[in-house]
């Protein structure tokens, strides 16, 4: 016999919240013990009910930023045995990386468009309760694409110090300003700048300022 999972939900849109609740409860595999509309109430509900898992929107009041991810981290910190499924409208690699930055155990990142496939949502809930992770296939594709873009970027060849120098070039600093900022000599900065030009393949040019071209490369590829 399949064990019923006790779940707390957080979603600030009433119709989405109640619709998802109904879909989950109709499976008879999930009992939604509480449904709230913001991150603070989510943390209180988890403390009160000690559920098996949580389903939370990624953006909620008060700021509609990454409250769901922040709540997921806090829940996993306070209650390591509770799994968390984060729902998002976006296949955004940076959001997924933010969710998984402290480890992937017991966490899932799914797209809201998949919620109608309630079997997949229930599967994700059971996986996080078991301490495993689930990442939407579209998000995995975006993570891989971001990795490929990074590997192709010429910025990848820069050392940490060269990257520091290029960042300050992008801020409009002179060599003297960069030297003061990084506690280097001007001659050292000149060598780092020359190395940046070389690694970015910015050879001598009659009609273009290499500092400008370097900054454009930074803006395009960073």
C-alpha cells in the first residue's frame, strides 16, 4: 500500500494554490495539511505540521523575488528530513543553481507548466522525501547550455587577477585607478591589461580602442 504524504503548500495566487491542492488530493496519495500564501507563513506551517514535504512557488510576498528558494534553504536547514519542491514559471539556470548551491539532496525544481501532470509532481514529492533530487528536463537543458556558453567564452581563459582588472576596466577605471583599487603597481596593472588583450585576442587596431573592445567582450560574455 502506498504511503500518503503530508504536504504543506505555499502559493500566493489563490486559484493556482487551490487548483494544485485539488489535483494533489485527488490522487489520494497526498494530504495537503496546510496551504499558505507567503514565505513567513510557510515556515510557520512547516514548524506546526512537520510535513513530509513542501511545495512552494519560487516568488512570493513580500518582494516577489526568490522567497521560495530562501524558504527552501531554511526548511532544509531546520528540518533536514523534509523534502522541498520549488515551482517556477521560468526554466532559469541561475534560479536552479541558487536552489542547489548548498546541495541537491531533498530538493526539486519544476516548471509550473508541468503541474497539470500531477503524476510527475507526485513523483517529485516522493523523490525529495527519499532524499533525492529532481530537476525539470528543460532546466537541465538550460544548465547545460549555460555551461557550454561559459566554456566557449574567452573570459574563461583569464586568471582571477586578470578578471579583477577587466572588471575595473569595465567600470571605467584608469590604470592608476586599477592599481590603487587592487593594491598593485601601475607597471603590474599594465602587464595584466596586456595579458587580457592577448587572451581576448585583441591585437593592435588602428581604428578601435582595445580597452573599449575588452569591455564589450566582458559585457557580452560574462
